[in-house]
C-alpha cells in the first residue's frame, strides 16, 4: 500500500490541504477529505458521469483522476458552480423538472456548464453529444435538452 502524502489543491477557488495516497481518485478527495459531497459516485469506471467536475474548463470524470494528476489545476464542483444562490443551469433544471431520482444531476449540470463554457450557443447535435456522456437511468434526456434549449433561447447565461 502506498504511503500518505500531503497535497494542496484548489477547489472552487479555495485551497485545501489533504493527506492521501498518490493514487487516491479526486472523487474521494472531494467527498471524504474536503467535505464536498455534491459530486456523486456512480460506477468508478468513467462510464456514468455522475462524478463529473470541471477541471480547467473541461469536464472530467473525478473517479478516474488520481490526485497527483490535478495538483496545479482549477477544480470546480457542483458546489462551486455559482457565486449566486442558484446557477441559471440549476434553475432551468428546476423549471423543466429535469430531475427524477436526482443522482446523476450534479454530473448532468456540470456537463452542461462545461458545454456552455466552450459553446455558448450549442446546436442540438452538440447538446446531445455532450449530454450523452452522463447516464441518466431515469431517462430524463428530453427534459435536459429542453432545459438547455431554454437557456440558449433566452440567453440566460450571458452574465455567467
């Protein structure tokens, strides 16, 4: 078993110092050591997307990333998505009643946020391609697409 090392990481613009083994996945660092439990464990293989966080403006499966690979990176979790009480993407999810069981929603919302970072006005194909990386066992994909359409049609992310 690898020995513990001390690392400092930046999550949601705050620095955290943790003592973990070098191969500890970011997901477990966030949940068990930093106390940010919004990012969910789904499969541990990078197949479901429940664990998606944004690292340097790109969506990443936090279950697959050892802490040593993200030391100088800017990490954003669902908790750090907005300085406001609720982010426009979260509000669109509420308005369109996207969530059923809710388990995949942090990953869905973070994937949508990363999509908007790169493509402020995504096409239907870009939305489907991006959002298909997050498994929703409840099948709310049409609602996800509707929520994203609402955001783009109403230009609700212009100030974020």
